[in-house]
C-alpha cells in the first residue's frame, strides 16, 4: 500500500489510462492542455506519470509547482533549473547562483551560458527586474528544446496560484509566449475552479480557446475494485467482494479517500489481536478522526457565507430539488450553488447536486443540524 497523499505513477496510478492516452495524443499534436479538478483528485500524479512516459519517448520536460513558488524571481529560477535538468546541468545552475566561478569548472555548463547570458543575472547583486528574468526563463523553455532538437512539455501544477505573484502581468506574459513557441506544449493544472475558469474557460479568459480543457472526475469503481483486491491479497487478508463494494459505495471512486480507507483498514487489521476486519461504521469514525482538522477547516471556510452553509448542508443531507426544498425568498440559491461549484465543493449529477468530497459529506450529516 502506498503512502496516502503523495503523488504516484507507473503501476500505482489507478484508473487514469483513458485520460493518459488522450492527453498524450494531444501533446503529440502540439495542443496545450488544462487539467481542472478539486484537490486530492490525482492531478499531480497524472502529470508526473505523463512526464515519466514522455521522458521515455525522448521528450524534454519542465515541471513547476506554482503553489510552492513564493515570488516571481523564484518562479524564473525554478523554470530555468527544470529546463537544465534535461541535460543534468541543473546542479551547476544552482551552483552558479551562488558561485559562478565554481559552476564554470563544468565546461558543458559554461558553454550553455554563452547562449543564455541572462542566467548570470541570477548571480548578480544588481539583478534584472524579476519579470525580465521570468520572460527570459520562459523563452529558454522553447529555445533550449530547439537547440537540442527535442520536443518539450512544460507542466505548471496548481497554476491557479499564479494570482498571488501578480497574476495579471504573468498571465499576459504566458499568453504571448504560448502563441509564439513552436517546440513546446504547455500543460496547466489547477484546483481552484473559479480561478482556472477565469484564466481558461470563460469567454473573457486570457487563454480562452488556446487550450484543451480536461476535467478529472472520480475513478471508475471497477478499476478500484481490482486494485483493492490486489492490495488485500498482497497483505494476506481475506476480504469479500461485498466489503469492497461497501468501501466504493462510500468513496464513489474518490482517489484520495479510497486509498485512505484501505490504508486505515489494513493498519487496523494488523494492529488488532483477533485479526478481523473492522466494521464499515467503525472505519468511518476513524476516518473522521484522521481528517478532523481538514474537515473543520473546510466547514469554517464555507460558513463565512450563510447561504453557502444552508445550501451545502441541504445537498449533503440528500436534497433532490434545492429550489423546491429551500425558501428562495430568504436565500439566493443560484448564487450559492454557483459559489460552491466554483470552489470545487459540489457538482451536478443528473438534476440534483452532490458533494465532491464523500467524507466531508459524512461529516456534515453527522455534525450539522
């Protein structure tokens, strides 16, 4: 059993074959892509597996986590470092930032500097403006691929967080770069649906119709059924198909919670004296304890707006028709639904709405009157 919450790839990436094949075909066609999904749906794992497969196909790749980037200069630094990693020169770039003389002892890296003199600015006390460094680093992506006669995939995880870095200016820069680069395909992912919509989906979005939008949903239960059977067999635990279906009926194929449930069930079994699988109800109580801080924080964010609280509670408790079951004279139902959808909290299923997070749904049912 893998550690829950960490990205996975290869054989440990379950149920994303269809998305992988589609995205790879789009990349081969030179089509830039956006992956949108709530957190914990496996976006990062999908991106890592794509990068792994493309590296095997002799692509160059550049992989940046925008969420962990603190400022514009840092973003430029990470892009440049990731590009040079394709020729295993990233450590010399990092060295050059603090000691250019030492870095120049590597003749290959010294040769690269001749073509990309802006790299010296990372070491300069009188550094260039951060946006100049960022523009140079973005141009480096494509020019370095061309120089090495390669195709490049530039992946930006949690791109919605670009707004914290003066997003409007950066987005305009990215747009101009994407339009001109010939050797690079861009892959963006994001969790904040409202931000990603403003960037890529809405008609006024700066990247409108420049990318293919792919929305990740839950994983097919059949794929997870096979996976869970394998996990329990590998741990010499006898589990019947009814119990596996009980797990999947609760998680609905949610990647994070399906793996968390299985991990907790295995740990509980191994620590128990009688070696009996804990009941479903007991496991739900355990999961609510494990995720307590996250669930309570989620609730605090939602209850900042009373109408969101009312609508989300009704949906969690099984409301079939929100508009007929709630007094819309007191609450703007449409606005609340739109807000919750943009936050990635709910989605429409047939004619009703459901929570994306099955454990949060359970927490609301048990804790909110």
